[in-house]
């Protein structure tokens, strides 16, 4: 019975990851189409490009998540029992999120700079959030490495 449930869950993860890949490709295609169809070298060109860049960044983050799901849940298909494996998995997830948040913050900084400087609060908060994530990840890495050293000594 356990084997059947594991196979079903692996299949569900595979289907979810494939759906994410398809949605990501749709987002990228639509972004390229919008830029191509709206090429007018006027005041709307730069915001349109920046919006497309933001959408492609988000779709790349979605692809990373889908790749992670396939790698961890479909191919490996095992529980996180080892602290080293858990640390590596959590690190991958946080790095994906941090990269997406950082780049999105940069895109919004350029948008805010072209529109209104009062709009810089949101992108600044995104960049600050990414910095906090990096510090938190470093602290997690340091603490978990210390625990792993203690475990190895026992």
C-alpha cells in the first residue's frame, strides 16, 4: 500500500512540475509577443520591456521550482532524513526565492525611476527582503553545520 501511495504522489509531483513548465513557457512566450507586437519607440517602450523582463524573471523562477520538484520528488523520491540533505534542499529553495525577489526588486527600481521616485519604497522593500533572506540563509547554514559537526562526533 505504501508503494502505491508513493507512486501516486510521485506522479502528482511530476504532473505539477510539468504544468509549471508549460505555464512558465506560456508566460515567456506572451512576454516576447507583447514586446514584439508593441514595438513603438515612444514613452511606452521602456516600461513594456521592463514588464517583459519582470515576467520572464518570474517564469525563470517557476522553471527553477519545477526543476527542483522533478529532481527532488520524482527522481530521488526519498524523505529528508539526513540533516545534510535537508540543509542542501532548503538552501536550494531559499536561493531560488532570493534570486527571484532580488531581480524583481531591480526591475521595479528601474520602473519606479522612470515614473515616480515615491514608488521606490516597494522595490526597496523587495531588495531589503532579499538581503534578509541571504542573512537568514547564512545563519541557517552556520547553525546547521554546527549541529552536523556535533552529530558526527557522537
